[in-house]
């Protein structure tokens, strides 16, 4: 798996703003590079051609189709005015009553504004505008995606509290649409919002649940993201042991996958936690491993400076001066010459520690002051915290007791407040544990410490100080967002891929069926004809049975009935055939739907019914079954019901072996249908499908 | 050999070997083949320009299917009679052909004498379907009984039980389905056979036609 070619790289700054009472975390994400397409010129040519076609097309419906495919091509780059084209497309789609298309494009536009253009505020406006329209559409998965993107807009715009109920709505839609992955994604993102709100207990609970869902769905990438977020959360709250446990599990999997691009930041996070636990040997070991891995030029080099500074600081703090000297020279001859110096605050911090260890106090003082000033200006409290510690130590050796004391006090203040915040968090964390009756024994151990705090009052005032946890947090968020964007893209790619696969297979089957029919079929017909003239019964029936076999194979590959008899009769005939060959009593009521479906949709519908009936015959143990197809307004309702033993659909879909069911779901997506399964262990199963009619009127 | 000066034919099949074979057999028997087509569009064109007495058409053809050719030719008001020569050996196709008022339905592997017999019948204004379907039994049956072919396999199974005087409850028991399911099937059967609705109409009808029903 390579994350390099397909990923945007961004790095964050955590900024505080707002009034005294309201404080928000604002995440500004900056793109350093965007290289989704290897050959930009090809894309440009293709975009130009499409635009020309759009200009030439007379019919608005044609324009809409072209616009849709244009947007598909440019949605991952910021160079082609995706947003203004998307807005036009949305307007046109509404004008032509293509509500679904409009909503898909709205969802994509919000995603683009949040994640590609970093204009979450605009995404927010688009989402609010959508909410004002009060659109009703029977597509829960689409709504789940739309609401997740809308909630993200709030989140990225700093409106954290407002994001929560929207994530809730997204979850509800995902649940209705029976999409466990979408459900868990919304929960994971909601957990991030809760984290930023300081509600760690809730966040950790959500993340654990999401992790379970991803685990059951065997969605490893999302599972790892959830685990990682959880482990970062623990680390932020001083639960280094829990953090380590989770991280170790992730690292084991990532190592097995040889996914070094993701291993490196995890190793860095581990080294920071080791430092906080004062396990210096392990701190240096983690950093060294990461740094050594990074020497492979094939890997993403974005972390290289951070690792170099980290090692320099670690060597200096642990009196490994030979190594520190060597690293100092490497940094000075490389990174220090770049303008701007990458991650300058980390550079300065490493230098200050190095100079301190070398006894070059004046130089160290200069760097430390720089960090304090920068940290105060940007609101990065952890920087200020480290700088104060350094300054206290420096002024002490320089003999300025007064200044040393001032900085020492500032350092201690920060330290106290951080640990208080941690205790408050610990409190709510254990309260949740208590509520969920999971770990009674642990609570007793913590009770004494927690009792010292007057929690409610302090929670508000010390909220600010949470920011002091600083870099660890912001750094983890890099990793989090990094994989979030990747996941979305990957998910989309997977969907596209599996749909492509199904279409491709259908084409191949049709082709093979045609070939069989044209070559062997033709000759077999002639042979049968000739043999009837010449030979006796046995030979004739041999030829006839060969022809019969060919007929059934050919029909299995491609149902020619669809073209010859139309979808309505083809489906009825298929049901009758199963009826004739099984003990199950079938009823069917199939209204004429030939007018409403195009060729591809008919084929997918036929296959869906076929697969559903196959499943029913194989697994349900039903005695009676019915197939009902009705036209209702501009949709077609399909229901396949049996009186069998029922099954746990969610369970079935999770089993990777249930390929038929998965294919069925993908087909439903291809024909833009809503798919529901109602199954009860005593009442049998109903598989229902709502298909939008294509040729209206 | 008989001369057939007044009968003209158009034949269509996208398989060259079969088209050639058919052409040779027909001309050997002195039929006048005025046009041969390898796709549906060409077949339609020939039918519209030549106005043949008969057209022998394959169903699966490029551009237009045999059924589509027939529908479109009829719309243009041609009086040509149609015989379908098909690869598909299923009752649904015969039913479909009947619904389109097609005069003959043959299978591609049917021997030539079957084709001649069919042509003869169609020219006399009769309807002829390949003997491979074994529908002869119902050929001379009443219109009522012909409707039995509209029933699905499940409906036939239930109708047989009704003919054996089984009650709805007994049928439900015997097939391990709910009484509601049986009732649903009964009402579907009544609708398809166009019987008057009433408690005993179906049972009586089944008893009257017991012999035919049990032979289905």
C-alpha cells in the first residue's frame, strides 16, 4: 500500500481565538502538495474537451450528465474551479428535478470545501442552504454522507458543539440505511469533536464502539484510525499505559503490512510518551527506528525534520554528546539552510537543549526566548511550558536567580494545571467506566486523588490549559486527518472498483454467451438437424441434450429473455423456473416495468432478483415465497418475501464469504436504488428495493 | 416437384451457416426466396420493400430482434405472415409469440418437414407451433383449458390438489405453507382462468376438468 501518490499532505497549527468565555480550537490545514494525477496535462486536455462538449450540448439533461463527469475528474484538484462548476451543476440538477444528483453534488462540494480548499466556512454555508431546502429523498446512505460532511464543516469551522447533533443525524441515517461503515465513520469523527470539546470520556466510548464496528466489518484501515485516535486520546490525558497498549497493537499490524509511512508518526508519538514517562532509552530507540526508516528515500519525507530535531534533543538531554554533535552538524548543514526552516519551533527547541548541554548558555537563551515568544503568540502552550523550563534552568546556571524563579513559577503553574486537567479528565473517564459498569476496581484506586478536586468550577477555567498539551495533540491530529482523507478516497475508490468489476464481469458473460451461441450453438443446431435425418433415437437424443445443455449455460451467462421478452416477462419466467424446480411455492405479481428501465438497469435488477431467490432457496428453508414488483409514482418497488427462518443481514454482510450478498448490494448502488432487508428469526425475510424509474413518460 | 409461383419468402438469421442451409432447403423445394437478411434492420427493410407472403425470422439478431421486426412491420401495415425460427425452446417464448399473434413458432433444429408443415398450416390461416413443445394435447382443447398454460408451476401444483378434492387447509398442511398463501394462489388461479369468483367455482371447475389437469 502506498500512501504517497494518493495523499494530500497537510500540517496543522492549533490556534486559539474568541472571547474570554468562548474558546474554540481552530484547525487550519494547509496543503503542501497535491499530486493525485501523475500527468496534469492529460487531465487538462480531458477537462477542456469536456467543457467544449458542455458548451455545444443543447439539451440541459445532456449538459447535466457531462457536468457530472467533469466534476468527477476534477474533484481532487484545486486548479479547475471545482466549486463554481459544482454550484452550477447543483442549480441545474434542481432545475431538472434530479434531486438525487443535486444532493450527491452538494455532498461532494461540501467535502471539497472542507478538505480540498480549506474553506470549511463556505462548506458550512452550502450545508445550511441545503438544510433550508428541506429536501425529502429516500436515500439514507446519501443523507448519511451529506450530514457527515456538513458536520465536518462545523467541526473545521470551529463550531464544535453545533457539529455534534449533525453527526448524530448522520449516524441515524447510516443506521436506517444499514451501512455500518458510514455509521462508524460518523461516530469516529464525532469522537474527534468531543475530544476537542474536552469530553474525553464520551470520545473514548464512541471510539471504542466504532473500533468494534470496523473490526466486525474487517475494515482494517478505519479500525486502525479509530484505535490510533483512541490511543492519542489516552496519551493526551496521561494514560500512557493505555495509550501504549493501543499503539502497540496498531504498530504490530502496520509492521506486518510494511506500511512504514504510517509507522513513522506512530513511533514518534511513542517516543513522546516515553519521554513523559521518563523512559529515555525507549524514547531514543523509537526515534532511532523512525529516523533509520526515514532514510529510505521512497518514503514520505515530511517527518524527516521532526525526527532529526527529536533525536538531537533526546541525545542532548541524555548526555550522548558525540551523537548529539553529529546530529547537530547534519541539521545545520541541511535543514537549517532552508528558508523558512521547517518546523522552526522544534528546531529552536532542539538547539536550545543542545546548547544547554554544551554549556553555550547565551545561545541557548536566545533560542529559548524565541520559543517562549512564539509559543505565547500562537497559543501553543506546550511550547511556552517547555521554554519556561529551559529558561529557568538557563538563568539558574547564569546566576540570575530572580528571572530563574519567575520562569520556574510559570513552568510549575503550567505543569500543575495540566495535571489538574488530566485529573478532571480522569474523573469523567472513570465516571463513564463506572456508568458502564466495566471496571469497578479501578475506580477505587483513583477515588482518593480525584476527591481533591473541585471539579465543576475548575473544568471551565482550566479548559484553556488543555491547549497546553499542545504539540502532542496537534501532531496526533495530523495523523488522524491524514488517514481520514485517505480513508474517504480509498472507500470511494473501492466502491468504484467493485462496481466497475461487476459491470466488467457482466460484459464478459455477455460476450462469452454470444460466442457460445454463435459458434458452438450454430454448429450444434446443424448437427442435430442432420442427425435427425440419418440416425436412430439414442444419437438424436444425445445431440438434443447437448443442445439443451448449451441453452441453459448460455441463458445462465446472459438472460437473452430481457431483450426478447422484456424485463417483466424475463423476471416472471425466471421465478417460474425456480418454482418448477424447487418445493417452494412461489407467487409473483409483476407489473409491467419494461417502459421504466433501461437495458443495464434491467439486467442488474434481474441479477438482484436472481441472487435474492438463490439465497432464499439455499438458506431460508422457506415453504412459500413471493416476488412483488410494482410501479409507484416514479419509482419501482421490488419486494422478495419468504416465510423461512430469517437471518441476521448485518452478520451476513460482514462475512467476507457472502460474496453474493455484497454483489447484490453493489448492484443496488449501481442502479441508484435503496436496498432494505427485514429479517426476523420467526417471520422470514423481506428484501426490498426501490429503483428510480429512468424513462419517465 | 410442386411449383409455388405465388408464394414469396424473406428469411433472416444472423448465422450465415443456418441462413445458407435454410435458403438451400427452401429453393430445393421450389419456394421463392426474395430476400435474405443477416440482421433485424435488413429484414425489416426487405419485408417492407418486397412485401413477401411469408417471413421466417430468427429472434436474436443484431439491431432489431425478430419480435421487434414483426411489430414494426405490422405497424407499417404489411400483410406478411410471420414464422419465428428460434434458438429458444421455452414456453414463455411461445406464449409471447401467441400474444403477438405470430402464426408460427419453430425451433432452429426442427427438421425441414416441420418447416414445410408449418408453412402449409400458416398459408391456410392456421397457427402452428413446433411439435417439440408437446402442446399437441391441448391443441384441440377448449379455449378454457388452453388457459391452463398461463399458470405458474406452483399454481398448477395447487390446482392438481384442488382437483383431487383437497380442502384449502389440507393443501396448506400438505405443502407446509400458511392458509393465506394457498388462498392467495387460489385467487390468482381464478383470475388467470377468468372464472367467476365464488366459493366453489374453482373446485367445481377443477373437478369437471380433472382428467386434463392431472395430466398437466
